[in-house]
């Protein structure tokens, strides 16, 4: 019974998620590309977990695997205390949605805005009459800051920020509890990014929706997230509350990422020291033994090469995977 209560404390509970892709290296030989390798995290209802890391570390794969766009290789995903499997994913799709990275390619160019936003309503039969459908679409457009006259236009007639708003309205159409935001502002101008981020926050306040917010930009993630997880080569190396991670990072990789964030104060910027990592990111096809970061880490020891450090709590839910910090 205690275990059941523990499960339902979180809306999203991911345990040891793995996603391996087979890659051909010869006529009959394949080796696994370990895009996501044993990732675990939790998100409470109405909260945001920011997921950061450099390109190719597996952030997007985590989001897509959770929504069963990819079949997971291993691990478990509990949604609202219920284990998500192939058999029960369809009814759960209404409660889990995704906002894609590129607003230029994620919208159908042959459909009007009204049809794009209305498609989830059609699939899940969420209206009784044509008028009811129209009213719901108008309400969703108003919610994301679009005008009623936009309904009959096509996606190519809009700017990047407006297209992303259409994608967000489409995700909200089924009234989800959880949205995976896959770098939703990275393709937008900086001025538009701020508007879209603020809109995400307003929608969270109004609707109580939880986000997995995937991004490169630590400043954006810090602004919107309750907690932040830092990912490197398919593994999470540090998780903490957003303010705690920003003020007191522990893992050498997190320290390096934060040192690269621009500081708007010139005096402080001159005083801050940039931590530049040596070497290149190893190939996920040929992962180093033990800790994946050890090949670029100044603190690496023999133990780092033998065994992957577990995520351990350093106080206040600040989890770090490192032997030497």
C-alpha cells in the first residue's frame, strides 16, 4: 500500500528508461546505439522538469520514448501511478501530448489552422456538434493568443512564433495533464522566445499542466523549471531544484555548462572563469567504460573507468552521479 501511495505522489515517474537503436556495422552484424541508458526522474502534477544537455545526448529521445513514439528497450514509466504499456497507451494519449521543436515542419501545410487544432478533437471524439467543435477551437486559439480570423489560414502564412502557438493549441486540445516540450523555442527569435516561454507559464497557472521542458539554453530552463536534470551521453548526471542547481552545481559537466552561460553584468562576466572541456564527446556507439564523462573530466580517477557512479542524494533532493565531487 505504501508503494502504491509513493507511485501516485508523482504524475510522471520514470525508472531506468533505456532506448537502444540497432546500427548495422557489417552485413550481418549490428551493435546498439545507447541513446538513453537508464534514465530515472519524477515530475509532480503542475510542475516543470527542465532537461538540458548538449546536442545528441538523448534529450529528445527521452520525450519521444515516454510518449511511445519509440518503443522503449527497457525501464518503466508510471503515469499517475499506472504503468504505461502498449496495451493502455491509447487511452492515455489524451493525457500526454507533445509540442515539437520545429514549428515549420510539425504542421500540415495542406490543413487550415482550424483543422490542425481540431484534428485531436476529431480523433478522440471530443465534441457533440459542429458548432461545439468550432467553439472549442476558438477558445483554444484565444488561449494561446491567436485571433479568430487566423482560423481559415494555412501554416505558411504565419511567423515562427505564431506557428509554435498553433502547435501548442493543438497539444492543449485534448486537455492533457502532461506535455513534453521538445526544444519549443530553439527555432524562434530571442524576442519571440520570451513571449512563448511566458505563455507556457501562464497556461500552467491556468490549466495545472505538467511539463518536461527539453532545451539547450540553461537560462530559459532555469526561468521556467521547478527542477532541472542535466543529461550527458544518455545518462542523467545531476538533478536538483532549479535555484539550487544554478547556485550550487556539483557535477563537473554541470559546472562547465553553467560557466558558458552569458552574464549580463560586464564586471561579473570578466571575473567569471569559463570551464572549457577538453576532447570531443565520445560516440554513443563506442561508449567509454564506467562514467561516460570521464574522458573529458579533470577529476577522473581509476574508479571512474570501472563503474558508472549512481545518482546519490547530496541533500534537499540534489542528486549527483559522480565519484569525486
